[in-house]
C-alpha cells in the first residue's frame, strides 16, 4: 500500500502532515518556488501593513502539495496576526461560519481549504463578509422572523482549492489576488530538499538531492516525504548520509522509477495500453478496471502524467502517448491520426 501512496501530494496520515508542518518556512524570504506569487504577496502585505489594513482576499488554486496551506501560515505570520484554519466540508451550516467570523480580530487571516466544497447556503454568507465585513442572518420564522446584522472586524480570507472550475463566479470574483500554483522546477525542489535536510540536521551529497528532486513530481510536499524516507533508509542501511547510492536504493525500494512514477502510475498507464489498446478510454472505465476511485486517478495520478506528456486527455477519453508507451515498454496498435498519440 505504501508504494501507492508515497507519491501522493495529499497528506497520507496526521503524522505525515505533522512532519510536513515542521519543515514549513515561516517567512516569505524563506519560501521557494512560485516567485511571481511571492512578489505579489510581498507587495500586498507591505502595503496593507503600511495602511494598517487587512490585505486583499487571496485565492490559491492548483494541484495538492504545492504550498497553499504553507502560504496561508506565512501570510498570517508576515501580517503579525492570528490564523484560523478550516475547510469547506467542515462548514456544514451557516452558524458554523458565523461563529468563526465573529471571533476574528482585526486583520486576522481565515484560511478555508477545499473552498469549492462550501454549500451554497454557507457561501451566501461569505459574500457580504468579504465585501462589507458584516453578516446578516434571519432569526425565528414566518411573521415573527427578523434580520439581525452583525458587524465583523476587517479580516483576510484565503481560499484554497484543487478544482477552481467548481467555484461559483460570484465567489471567484471577490478575491483580489487569484493565482494558479504550478509544479515546481527541479532547481527549486533541490533547494527545498537542502532546506529540509538542514532542518533535520542531515548530511547529504548535492548529487543525491538532485536525484531525489527529479523524482518528486514537481511537488515540494513529496520532496519532504522522500527526504524523510531516504533518511530512514540511510540510518538503517548506510552511515546516515544521503549519497547517490543510498537515495537510489531507497527510491528503488519504494518502487519509484526515474521519472518519479510509482506502482499506481505504471498500472494506470499499463491498463490503458493493454486492456484498452492505448485508448481513448473513459476515466470511469479505467478506475473500475484498477479498482480505484476515479477521483483518486483524476486528482493524484493524472496531473503529473499529463504534464510529463505520458498521457493525453482527448474529447473521447484518456489516451496513451508514444512517450508513455515507451516508458512502460509496450508496443500497441495506433488508433489515432495524431502522430504523437496511439
């Protein structure tokens, strides 16, 4: 089971998330990657502090594991205010949201993860809170009903989502800063691995961290997880130092190949190649064949395969590319006029 989850950008357990929190940067200067976004945030935070106002509301969207939660903590720390963390599925009733909003102090930061999963009834209360710093709610019912308006202290809302397309237009347009987080490049992942090793007081060879970064799927959360796994392997099987040989052996044990694919990724590609002759095939059919949830394949497996050119998403379904077929060592019959696809 570990081979299927180690490369997931989602936290695999509360303990895994706690370990990731310990490796998080606390300031903008310590943050890596997403340079354009960091510059936007630096300007907005500096301006807001100069005016003694809350900074603009921020919407962060993109694949999991790229630092959305980390940035929320950094923003609150840079603003010198408190951070309240919740999630869309946790806010089931309007009273849940109102209770949180009324307890925020001036310039505090409210972080809502998976904000696209807010219910419409709860979402309606966020609009006036974001724009006018107030909420209106109705008490009693029928002819005895009346509306009570509660003023709120000015605050900053940070929303995070992996599916920006599911956000309603009224919600999306109320954010002053709207940024799509992208996969990190290799150089930034190497720096992230170096920072994690320094925090863990771990000795390493620079070439070993380069090897580790190349197999991190462009995701810093996976980089941190692989650093911890390689540290354990080096402690037990070697002298505690991350060398190229040690990291290579640790990643091989975890079933992670040279492109950063694990067993689930390869089974996904091989199923399309063999069972469905390279595609096109619907994601539900692939999920049923693999015995996996379709959401797991869409959110965890597909993004990196699509970015790496190993898989194509067409109008008729998922289709294996030449690069994908070559990587898993299969030879299938072309079923498309596009020379880049089978």
